[in-house]
């Protein structure tokens, strides 16, 4: 007799109010604050990676949406002050009524959140729905922001039209969990999205050029380049067979064979200063984003290649996106990179399903496959096989306690099929 089982999946429904409740801070990344003529054009000002340090007194401010409907601005001993508050621009003691001392409330309604009470605000105290304050005495009693939440509810993007333009603030929720330990170490490539490359007169104005969504295809030979920060301090430009070649390299603006010394064949190294959030790559021909950009200018021929380049770095809250900015003297370039795995040479992935747990892991992993496995390989970010074993069933437990912390690729082969997954050791 066949037995038929019905599985019921109970999915909890979380209201928008429930997701907003909690403590939020400005996202510690470039672009957390931005303003422009419209929501689609935030080109007048964008906070930079360096601002996370220079405006640390602003980035540590807390915006607290309590479950009882009350709201708090918790600013600490100092916050970022501006001229309209009667102070020099810089960190200083909060100025009333924007000092968090008032009685505030909040409400949510169909994609908007409102903070009530004279002096309550999100992001920047001066911004309200009808303008920007010119003195503290002009403080309003209510401000409404449009908002969107990320899928996991831990990021909130706010925008507010103040009449003369639009401000945007990106906030991250304090989850009570230990912060993700962000690290440059690993393999990165340009984010396959509009704005991955941008340049302008300053770090807050990248209006001269921004790559488009179409560039991801037309410059695919650039977007598949990898920038690899190895654990041993070495650095690699992995450019595949082609990369984007420009006129200063003796070619047309098109995909072509990499041109020395920017062809990834050199010996390179990297270092990171966590006090200044600067990464330095050394070795003639090493670079991030675009080969022509250096701290002294833009190259006009390959012979001008420099032996060291420094970039200002910031990370997304999950550590999977890295924004690199570089002042080249005549302006600022910005490159947005995402963490990824290096492709394994000769590996063609087929339809094989398997699961790995736990992931991230600390010592060992369990692998469950829908087919009888034949072999398992663990590969580091350089493509080196660091562990391999034969398998003869659908389950295998592997001790990886001897591996260094970092990202790896697991390759499982079975029945002429192969599949891969990224695993992380903490």
C-alpha cells in the first residue's frame, strides 16, 4: 500500500512595521548619503569611502524605531555639524533641537516612514520635505521618507524630495549578531551592473562617465577579469584570453589580447591599512578596474606603468561588495567589485545537485548528493587543489580543519556530471 505524505510549509508573514522596528545606522560604504536633481541622478554629492572615517561621528549615529511607536536619535557625544548649525563643518556636540533630546514617534504607511517631533530626522538633520534648513530654529515637526527594504530586511534605502532635489540615505540594521569580518582577501571582479566604473571631478561627484548596463555585454572581456588578493600577500590580475584595450595601449577601444605590462604576467603583492581603509598593490602592471588609472594621473602609453597604486576601499555590510576609489590628480575614478570564485580551467559544469552543510564551516563539512559521487575536490582561490578524495556513495563527511580561513570551491563529480559550490571557512 502506498502512503502519500503531504508536507505543509508554514511561512511566517512579517509586516513592514515589524521589519522597520529596531536600530539602524548609515551603511559603512561609499554612497551611503547621496543627493542629486532626481532619484535617478544622484550626481551632486555622494559620500566616499574616506568619509566613513572622516565623518565617523555621523556613521555611528543610531536611528531607533521602537516597538511602542516611539523614535530615538541616539547621537552620542558628537555628530556631524554643518555651517547652518552655527558651527564649523566637522564633528562636534549635537545642536538642539537635533540633539536627540526630544520626544519623538514614528509611523509607517504604504512605503513611507514618518518621524514626528521637532528635531527628529534620518540621515541628515537639515533635510525635510520642503527644503533644507538654514538654521536650527527652522526645524520641522514631521518628516516623511520613501523607503525600500532589502530581501532580508536588514538594509533600508530612504529617499526624500526636498523641493530642490532628492536626498538618498542607505541604512543598515543592527542585528545583534557579530559584524561580518570584511576582508580584501579573495577573488573579485567588476560588478555586472550599471555604474561599476565611474569617474568625476571628485569622490562625491562621479558625473563625467558611468558604465551602463549595456557595457556589461559590450565590455564583457573586462567584466570577466579577476583581481585576486591571495592570503600570502601576493596579488594577481587574471585577465583570461582578452581584456578591454584602449587607444593608449596601441589598440582600439575594444576587446583584445592583454598588453604588457598590464597583462597579468608580473609578480605583484598587496597590503591593506585598516586604519585608513587603503589597499596598496605593488608591481609594475598591477591594477584594479582600469589599467590606465594611477595616483599620479592616467597613462598615455604602457611604458609609463607605475610600480605602486593605492585605493580607498569600503565594503558592503555583508562583505561581498567592495568599492575602490582613486584620486588620479585630475579627478576620481570609482570601481565597484563583487567577490567571486575564479573559474577552474577545463571545468564544464553539468546538472548535478548536491548540498553542503554547514556553510560557512569551521572544521568539517557534510556533502549530500542526489547521485552516487565519484570524486570530491576542494580548490582554493588560486585554482590549486588543496584536498581531493574518492567517493562511493551519496554522502561524505570531510575534515577540513587544516585549511586556512577563506573562500574555496568544492567540485563534485558523479556519473559523467560535475557541479561546484562556494564554501567559506571561518
